[in-house]
């Protein structure tokens, strides 16, 4: 269960940052031993309260800077040190401002310093196939109301894991199947990047939200989870790594059934370089 939840959690996209804001109150504490084994973890925003449970520093940096984990270049321990953050939004602030406040908190408490650069890297381009997309657009009533709490978290059991992206958008991974609800192709590309061996860029040009499902072989499902765990900084035993050798290409075939295609290319990828960061925060 730990591998499922931690591996998929990093697929949760961050909101667009609004700079120049700080939390009214913010505390950072090391996560309790074994907390990452829980069936629910992530970031939860309800009203003025922001609670983040058992995430590693790489997760927090990704949310703060609005980048994917593969875009973060820094020491390996960023993916292992886990912390709980509890904070309060100032009056008038919204969930969209949380990333900027989180970044300010990391800079203040962990002395984080970063810069960005662009590198040419192997990528997959998510494109529309020759026959056109075969996606079912989500019904209009699937959209959540503007006043609803924002939830970006993972929850699960032995049967599988669900990722809540907020406002009715989610995907579930279980039983050799990925079910998506109200997902944009940009979010789909972000999720796919967790399960393959390189970043995925959304070049479909599609603007809607869609409901769909992907079925893969048990061997490919195991390989997807292993790749996701590696990207999320989870240490795996050698026997788990052997799943990569047994994988095939049913994921690629399932994507093509949607009228889409993953095409290997080289492309520019923005990298966030961690120039300096302390392992432990200053005291609350």
C-alpha cells in the first residue's frame, strides 16, 4: 500500500502560484514513524486551514514551484525526509495562493535557494492519433462548485488508490486499470509521466475534460507502480525492480485505443535546481 500511495501522490498537480504571500501561521514537524503507511496523505485545504501530511521535501518543492518531480534537481535526501505542515491562510487568501505561501515557508524555514534552467531531454509527446481522439467528454454537472473545499490527496486500501484533484476531477489506479474522471489531457500527461521512463508533454491541443479508462496487463501494471515509486523517492528491494524487466507495451496500446499516442522525442524541459537547502527546518 505504501508504494501505491507514495508513488501516485506526486502526480497531483499544483495550483498556479501567486507570489508575495505568506501563511499567517505555519508549523513544520517531522512525520511520525510509519505515517507514510497510512491510507490517506497529501495536502488538504478547507477554508483557512491547510494541512499537509507525511510528504517529503521533494513533494513540497514540486507543489510550491509548480513543477513535476522529474524537474527537480537536488540531493537524494529530498525524497526521504518527511514532514507534516499545518498552516493558516491570512484573511482574504485563497487556495490558489497556497503554492506561493508554501514556497515562502520553505525559503524561510529550510533556507531553500533555487534557480531554473532548461535542458534538452528525452520525452514522450502525447499527441492525437491519425484517426482522431476517441474520448468521452465529461458531463457538465461533474464540475464542482466554486465554494467547495479543495482536495489534492491520495486515499486507498488494499484494493487500490484514488487521487483527488479537486472539483470532481480524479483518477483511480487498481486491478490493472486506470479510471479517469473529468481529466484534462494536460493532467493525463502529468499522470502518465509517473508510469513511464521519461517526462510526458501534452501536445494534443485538446481543451476539454474527459472520462476514460485504461486496461493494462498485470506485468505492465506492476512496472508502472515500480516506476512511480522510483520517481517518488521510494526505496525498493531488488525483487521489486525485476518487474521492469517483465513489462511490455500494453499501456501504450491502451492509450492508442483512446485515439492518442505516446511518441518518443527530445524536447526542452525546465529544471528547478536546488542550490541550497537545510535537512531540518528552523524551530516553529
